[in-house]
C-alpha cells in the first residue's frame, strides 16, 4: 500500500490514550485530522458524515462482524441457513415497519403513560432502571403480545447476561473459551428459548399465530413456506434485548435534557396536552401532532447517539474519503463526531430541537443522522424506538417537571464502552398539577 495515502495519525494517539477518554479523543481526531484518521496501524476512524455513511452503505466492502451476542445454541436442531436467516429477517421486518408500529401505537402509549404515572414525586429516582423496566414491558409486549408476561422475566435475565458479557475485561479470551460470562449467557439464552418454544408450538398447533412480531415470523411465506422452528427461535433473544437496551440509553439522555432545559420541557408538555386521556386511544395521528417532541428526541439522539461507535472490517483493499484502506483493517464509524460536523448541522454543539422543524434542518443525506445506523444493517426497530421514546418523553413532560440533584458535580457518569449512557443518573420529578401547559 502507498503509505503516503494513509489517513493521518493523531499525535499522542493510540489505544492507551483512547481508553482514557474515548469521546474527547474522537472529537480531537475529527478536529485535527478531518474525515478519516488513524488510531493505530490498521485501525481507522470514520469521523464525519460522508465516510461514515459510505462505510455503512458499502456492506460488501465493510461488513458487520459476524459475531452475534446470542449465537445459535449447541444441541439445537441445526443452526439456520443463510437463506433462512434472510427469510427470518424479512418476516421480523413485517412486524417492525412503520405501518405495523402505527397500527399498535395505543399499546405503546399505554406503556409510556405508565412510566410517568409510576414515577414517585419529590425524591430522586434511578432513571435508567425505571426506564429500562418500562421499555422492556413495551418492547416484549410488542414482540409477543399476550405471551409477554411469561417471557418478560427471561428477557430481563437476557439483558443481565448481555451486561455481564460486554463488561470491560483485562483479558480478551478467544470465542471458544467458556468463560463464566459466556456460560451465564448460554444458561439465560437456553432458559428464554425453552420458555418461548412451547409458545411457538401452541400458536402453530392452534392456528392462532398472533398479530405481533412472533406471529409475522410464524406466518408462512408464499415463496419459502413456513420458517423452521430453530430459525424462528434463533434471533429472538437478540431482538428482544434490542427493543429496550439502546432505547434505555437514549431515554436517560432525553430525560436529562428535559431537566436541564425547562422551557423545552414546557413546550413538550403543552404539545402532549393534545393526547387522549385514555392512552390506549392514541393513534398515529396524535403522534404525528407531537412535532416538537419528536424534534427534541431527534436532537438528543443527534448529540448523544446511544450507539456512538460502530465497528466494521474491510474485506478488500478499497478507498475511503480518498484514502487507501487495506484488507483486514478495522474501521470505527463514529456517529458522535459525524453529528457534530458543522457542514451538516449549524452550531452543532448546541441543543436546538428547532433545527428539525424546518426543511433545511432535515438534510436529504441520510448520513447526516446516524443514530439508528443506515444502509443494509440499519436498525430494524427504528420506527418502534422512535414511537417509544416520543411517547415516553411526551407523557413524562405532561405529568412532571424534572430536576437534577443539587450539587456542583454531575449526578451520573458518562460511559462509552458499550454505547453512550448516563450511568447512575438520578432525577427528581415534581407534579405539574392542574396548571400544566395546555395545547394551543
């Protein structure tokens, strides 16, 4: 490779400096080196919208790593084939597309309203724990409808297994080593699958497949026929955790911004006054009316994307932003810095939801907003996540004013290892009372 055509390397960089403060180093790399920069030999960071979007769209050149968090269980009736996985993905998407989410918006609104109702007033609350519980209830119910109550405890254990598995460790063990974390993951995955299998068989034998995501996966395809049982069960542990894991991180940042920007929170509350008194009566038209609320959610996701760093590996020597990238190189896609590119967003570090209320604030270039990814591996649950977060934000602001605990230091720790989160965040709610803002 022509070494003169390598992306620039950040002075004082390297993995040691990166591990100390990844966000600060990502910002410095983008500021000093531009679109693409070198962290270590063979490790590059795509720092702005153009190269980030290029990597995510060019799935053949930069595929997603084939290392599922919940791999097929040993001893099952054969791992699904590539064709079966493709068919399963298409079946899931029938239940996760925007039209399907809109048809069940009342269920989502009911769960979001419960979050606000459950929030105790006048004492500090562990925000992420409370949000995770509610979002898991909404997500698992969306996937499995009346069977959600049976599966929710197992879903909680799957999340715990994920947290244990991705916890930073001094040693990087080969994948075949049965570490305690991996054995715990396998036990929880087995328990979830064992609980789900009789539900699948009951639905198939009765012919009542259900109108949820599981029902869509059980519906025979005109082209492929029914999915094998293992193909149905294979990816459901991962998608179950995904319905509430990243949205929980996003909810922490959103609720923190409601506390720090009371005028914005008042505007959300005024807009939310138009929602039905009975959350189950909420329709997609009501959600469409929450324009400022959706803009606020989008703005927080721009500033603090829950998946702020995505890893891809080059399959062949290729070009990226006029630089040569060798086969086998790792490319870190950084939505966090891409969203702070002044060429894409005016005054990029400022929290300004209004930017999304005008045509000029919604660039046609999908790479300008990467919080849900883009390209072939974009987030399957984008429509569901946006509905959950928009309604959670609206109902919370409608019922409460939020505030941070007093003190000079932030009451949380920013974590970046497996997503961008507000670990330990605690907020206090005060009821808005009868004088809560009303929609004009």
